[in-house]
């Protein structure tokens, strides 16, 4: 048994063995004492049941009202006594169950005390290595930022291929859209998105914009919100046919 716990002191193992032997030796005696008590209670219970039967037979044969009343009271007391004895038997059985459970928990606690303690330093190092090895998800906002810096060059190259704008033309100024324009954009974005030109050659490295997630072409309008991940929108996708008034 000592070989199962090589890193535990022998004095601790000896204490565990002593507690185990004491539990094994005393538990049967305690159980036997409760079982004997149950037998005594059951003997009294059987005597009360016999008394109930005798009193009931006399009650059926008795014609005098006074005697019947006396037998009725005696029968009632016997029934109450039998109920009390039954409750006492249940109490003894409950004590036996609790005794076994307490001894079991006691031995479990002693067993846990023999187990080797966890190494906090080793676990912390392993956790640190896992955190360093975990991949860091890219941020959407940081990936979108370079598009704003390259938007003029990408728009010029796309305009030259499409013939819709002159080379070197600067991107249209950002315009503030009214609430009605935003509602119109949402309602017409999907049907007009299909009408966007896709005939020109698209560079696979070209950044994409707008709700249609396509490259820059034609006339576009910028979003004033710095947190907007899209930044630029095609006129056809947001339902615009000419440049809105205002700054």
C-alpha cells in the first residue's frame, strides 16, 4: 500500500491506515447496535398490533354502550402507540444511513489528503505557453484602414479600364446623406446591386467597397462616419443619380 504514494510521508500513511482500521472495526458494531434497537422496537410494535386485534374483537361483540366507548378509547390509544413505534423505526434506519455516509465521507477526505498537491508554477507556465501559441484574430478596422489610403490610386486605375472617368480624377468628396437618402439606399441597394458593371478586368489585389463588396468604379460617395467599415459607396448601389448638394 505504501508503494502507491511514494511522495507522501510514512507518518501520514500510518495515520490514514489507523483511521481506516478504526472505521472498519467500529462501523459494524454501530450498525449491529442499531439493528438490535430495531428488533426491540419491532417486538413492541407486534405486541401493539396484537392488542389492537383483541380490542377490536371485543368491541364488535360488546353490546353495552359504556363498554364500547371504553374499548374505542383503548383502541385509539393502541393505534397511536403503533404509529409512534413506526416513526421510531424510521428514525433508527435514518441514523444508520447517516452513519454509513459519514464514515464514507471521512475516508474520502483522508484519501484526498494523501494525494499529491498540484504544482501551481508548472500549471501557470503551461497556461502561458498556450496563450502565446493561440492565434490572434485580425481586426476588421485595421484591415480597412489601408483602403482609404489607396482609394485614389485604385479608383484611377479602375476608371481608366472602364472609361467612365478621366485618369487622375480625385475621389468625390464625402457627402452627408439625409435619413430619406439612407432609407432609399437600403430599399434600392439589393435590386440595383445586380446592375453594377462587372465587364472590366478586376485586379485580385484591388480593395473592395460598397454594399456590393466590389472594386471602385463609376461615381462614388464617401461616408462621414469614421467608424464606417465600408467608407465608399457606388451611386447605383445607394440609389443616387447625381452628386448631392452640400459639403
